[in-house]
C-alpha cells in the first residue's frame, strides 16, 4: 500500500508552507508513533528473507507478503503542491502486508521544497514510515486505519522548526471510490502552532476503456493556528493511467486555490496548475 494513494500516488500528489514550534505533548506522541512504525519495519527486515527465500508451495502459503515499488515522475506533487520545484523525482518503497489486513511500509522520494524555502537548511530526502490495518468490512468495502510519519533528515539552522510530521488517518475504500481523513498530531510540515490540522481526500479510479483508467481527486488541506487562512486550501486532480505489462504510465493535471501569501517560493506559487507524467513499477 503505497503511501501516495494515489495518494495520493499513481500520480503522486503532497503540500507545505512556511516554518514554526512543536508542543511537548505532541512531540511525545509523534515519538511513540515513530517507534511503533520503526518496530514494524524491523519486522520487515526480520521476516523478508524468509518470505523471499524460495519459491515453494510452503512459501506461497505464507500469510505475509512483501512487495516493492519504484517510480519516476516529471515532478513530485503532494496534495497539489510541487515538492521538487517542478523538477523530476525518483521514488520507491517497500510494503509488508498480512492476510489479516495489517501492513507496514516505507517510501522515499527526493525533494527540494525545504531548501527552496530556507537556503540555510539542507534536506533533500523525504522518508515516509507507516503502519496500519485494513480490514474487509464487506466484499466491496475496506476500512483503513493507521499512522504515517513524514521524516526529512538533514541539517537545519537554529530556530527553524523541523518539518517532520506525524498524521493519524482513517479511510474507506469501496473499490473505485475512496475517502481518507488525516489528522496531524503536532506542527504540520514545519508550520508553528498547527497541531490538529487535517487533510480530507476523496478519490475516484475507474477503468474507462481499453485498459485506460480515469483518475479524479479532490482534497482539502485545513490548517489550524495563526496563519490558518493563508495556509488552508483545496486541491484537485484529473488523470489517466495505463498498465503496460506491469509498468504503469500516468498523465495528470493538478491545480489548487492555494494563496500566494502562504505558498510563494522563489517568486512563484508552488500550488499553481501543473501537468505531471509518471511511470511506476511494482515487484
């Protein structure tokens, strides 16, 4: 389960803004969430060799499944805003799932938005760690409950709030339509005083003809705090994808109503309309 659902992924879609100060209670919660995710990844490291060791009937019967994904995009868009200053990104990750619906994973991408915002900072990698449970409620309906931590390792100047962010999420997936709600437990993507910010995501993915899938998405990023009006916005996307022997090619148009006051970096609004090309492979 790739964190970019397409995520948000298929054609990736994230967003960020200016930077601020984390409360102790939220920092403690984020730390616990990160430790939980790290424990899940340790399980991946321990169990993956056994999963991939041999292609035998016993191995095929395992309730654990390890999968990887890799992709390249003409630019990395997250929640309607460019994370790479309209330049290409290489992305990929691993997911461990269990037949009972439990899962954990990690996903990586290059970024530039942090140093674009503050040249004194040096952080060019986004590392997402997540874990959750996706139970089947009916033949056509799945739930999704989990925690996701966005980490941005690097060096930061004194006084700058780190952009690391932890979100709890809950969602429903009814085959071709999905809804997901994410809730931030602390400062959100480096913005001070924004605990309780949220993102609501409604996505459609349905075959149109000849193996070509139509993708539609609308999302609402709501910020709390003193700059909420400048930071909150709505984003949307329309796109097409096509699977060619396991290689999924995509084309999408994205746009937002993000205010210039909150999202202007290097003289341009990072939430302006974009066209994105992508190619992804799962193995």
